[in-house]
C-alpha cells in the first residue's frame, strides 16, 4: 500500500570551520524556518546560531504494513539527510526523526475558517 509521509530529520552540526560558518550565515535567509516546506528532494533549514538543522521530506513509501512504512520513511529520510549534508561538505549528527502519514491525518470540518 502506498503511503505519503511528512518526515522531519533534526540534527546538530559538528565541526564547522570558519569558511563553512560564513557560507551558512550568508545563505541563512534561504534556509530559515519560515522557508519550511515538505518536498520530495527535501528542504534544508537551520538556525542562525548554526547549532541545529532540519531536513523536511515528503516521502512516498510502498509497504504493506503501516508500521513498516513509517520505519522505512524514517530510514530513507536519514539517508537523504546524511547525503545532503555530505554534498554540502558539512558535518552533523541526527538526533531525532519523526514521520506523519498524510493519509492518517484527520481533518475536522469547520476547524479552519
């Protein structure tokens, strides 16, 4: 069964040098939490203090079991997050991964007006 997940990977930067810090500060506006979107390729976000970062992914997982699908979404998101940091030449460590299946979200009618 195909399920879609909004998956957030939270991490902490490690061993940033001065050049990396300057580059991240220069691009920080493009990676601010206000730019947060869930996308298949991932959205990279970080705080101005350059301590914490996030990746937000919209992942489609095909697994028979809902529990297996959630685990697969988390593993895939971790792999994508690690690959993105490596491609940027940055170090970090993942501290948390959370996934929400879009199909399981219940919307109350009349809740938004």
